[in-house]
C-alpha cells in the first residue's frame, strides 16, 4: 500500500509537470517494491522529462529486464536511448517493442523519429580516396610494383590495409606513414613527392562491377479479422463516436474556409458526443490560436493534456496539445522572460513525442528570446566603453582580459566590425587560431570594405600555413583598398612561400608536414579524386605538350597551383 501511495503521488506530480518531484516519489516506491517494473518505467519517464537521460536509460533497462514481454518498456528504452544520442540503439528498442505489440502507435512514432535521427554523413574526400583500398586489384597492384612489393611482408602495414578495407574513412589516421603515401600514389596514378623527392610509377586502377540488385519480396496480405457481437450499449457508444467524427470533419471543413465560429461549434458538439477523444479539444484550440484568442487556446490545451493523461492517450496527441499551448504562450510574450514558460512547454511536448514541427517552434522561441535579450541588453555607449577597456588591456599585453571586455562590447553591440577585428587580434596572440579566424570572417561579413578584417584573416591563414587561402584573402581586400600596405605586404609573403614550394626548396620536414596537412584538406582530397584532374596529373608526368594545353584552362591551372602550394606535386 505504501508503494501504491508513493506511485500515486508521483503520477500526480508528473501530470502537473513537476518532474523532479515525480522522480522522487517514484524512487520511494521503487525502494518499497524493487521488483515492480511499472515503477521503474514511470521514473524513467520522469527522468527523460528532465533530460536526465543517463538515469532514464538505467531505469528503462531495469524495466525490460523485469518484464521483457511488456511493449511499453521498450518505448521507454527507445526514448532514453534517443535522448542519449544513440539513435541506432533506439531503433533496436522500438523494433523489439513492435515485435510484441505491432499496432502500438507510440512505438511506431518513436521508431520513425529514431530512424530520422540516424546520422547521414555525406561522403568526404577522405572516404572517396579510402574506398580505393577496397578495389579487387589492390593486392595485385602492390605486389606488381617493385617500390611497394616488400610492404606485403610487413605485418603492421598489412593491418593498416585491412583496417582501411573495413573503414575507408580512417585513411587520415595513416597518412603520416610514408609507406601509405607510397601506396596511395600508386592507387591514384599520381606521383606524390616524398622526402627524398622520389616518385613512384603507379598503374591504372580498375573498377569492379556493381552487385546485382535484389528483387523486392511480396508479402501475403493479412486476413481481415472477423466482426464481433456488440451489446446495445456498445452500439450506442459506437454511434456517438461516429457522430462525433462527422462533427469533427465538418469543423475541419469550416476551419479550412476560415469560418472559425462554425468550426468551434462543430468541435464543441463533437466533444459533447465523445469525451474520450482529445483531438476535438486540440482542434478547437487550433481555431482559438488562429483567432488570436490565446487564453482560450491555452485553457483547451491544458484540459486536453489533463484528460489525455487520464485516458492514457497517444503521446503524439498530448504532445500536440502542449505544442499549441507553447505557441499561444509565445504569441503572448512581451519580454525575453515571457518566453521561458513557452520554451518549457515546448520541451515537455518533445518529451512526449519528438517531431520536427515542435522542435522548430522551440528553436524559434529560443531564438526570439535571445533576440529580445540582445535588444534589452543593447547599449552602444556601454559597448564603446567596454571596447576601450579591451584596447587598454591589449596594449598591456593582457590578452585574456582584453577578450573578456571585447566580448562584453559585442553583447552590448553585436554589429560593430571593429570589435570583432580587435578580438581576432587577441585570439591570434593567444594562439586560438580557429576562434580568431571566425571573428575575422564575421568582421568582413559586417563590413566587406573594412581592410583590417582582411589583414586579420590573411595573417591567421598565413600563420596556419594556408598560403594559397591567405593570398586569396589579401587579394580580396585589395579590391576594396588597392593601396593598403599591409595587404600588399601580405601578398608578397604568400608569393615567397608559394614560390619556395614551386622551386622545390622545401626541407624534407617541411614537405612532409605540408603534404600531411594537405591530404586532410577536403579541397585537396576532392581534387585528387576528380577523374579529370587525375588524367591531367598523368599528362604532366607522361605528356608535357598535353599538360601545357591543360594549363590554358583557368580552373585546372588554379587546382594545379593548389597542389603545388600543398607540396603534393612540384613544377620543374
């Protein structure tokens, strides 16, 4: 009895949205009845509502361990795994639940959401190059080439190749190994320069035929269930539900015609006929929302959520009511703090059922709150004061303190390009190159004519040894300020470094470093996997006259220059 009382308190707190309190009551119940699977299931739901997915997952796993034939336990497990970022595990859990209860709508919706959350990473240049190692002629090519034949007797290198055949995307992990660079040049038909300026003579690659497509199997149609006998009471209930559905359809038609008063009448009549379907309430709430009667909308949504809990309605329906309530609250918001309750309501809706519409509305509310906060915080005068404080600390070489004041200045006035430029300079001094580059790019975005933004960005790219990118940045800046000496000096420095590579004056260490970095650059990887460019590089090695014709194409010439700057090829 004590466990049931604690459970009842937990249910009441959960229905009221007091999830922390609910979790505590369910925990008391678990202590009194540690073998009750329902208690673990309820506490898992409370933890998930608090976004404490680690605890939610532990309770869900305990639920299915205690009652492996209970479909709802797998719904909890799927939700906890999805919240933890394990979309694949969530799919597995929902599928197990559906195997027990194939018609369960909550499990079907959860499975669809989990499948939509599975990662769909686009193939990168490294993946494309790595797939070369899956070709059927890999071993024959390595064995036939005198420069790579001995590698087949080296166990560590064979282990690398087998790993690449299983996981092509791991190529970047092995690019520092000169043997891998040698085999890579063999498979790509490109003479990649090594530390001793030696090159291999690869043989052409062959493509394997695509696997035959499987024909889809057709499943026999399931037989229709036989009708069952109904009592007079059941027949009347069925008739009332059918009449309520007709009223709902009439309300939907009126809603589409923007005849909101008539729609409300039909939805109200449907509610009188059937109080076991909360969709009539949520539909009427949608009408109130369109009419701008936000308080009435919120009232209907609250009633729908409360009634939905009593009826154990589909999570999706409860989520819909909460989403509409959140939308009405966002419409009523006048200040940034007013958005807090709307955001909280959207978050509750997502714990019931994750769907793109609710997530979008949550993101919109959070964005609107942030914009209002910025507007409420906006003060150009205080921003200028903070910028001056940052300048003083910069002069004193106290760069962390300067960053702090520049950041506060941007909070007060996020549209000042000079502050982004100054903070980029601080980040450069601190060695935080990615942050500095981001600030320099934002500076240019806010004011494309501000020369300092280009000098900041170019200097960071030069320091990162991305000389061709730095050259492009300096040249772009010169379009706006042709006589700017910093930009002109930047161009000269880039030309010196690029010419150094062209003349083959790089030390073995510099060449190795530049090649390794370049092979991880998606742009370089895409150039090397481009069939047209691979043919161009072969012509440079074997047909100098055709190579000169290729250089007349500006696009090809630019790509060749990038490979030269990267140390991948050398021009003699």
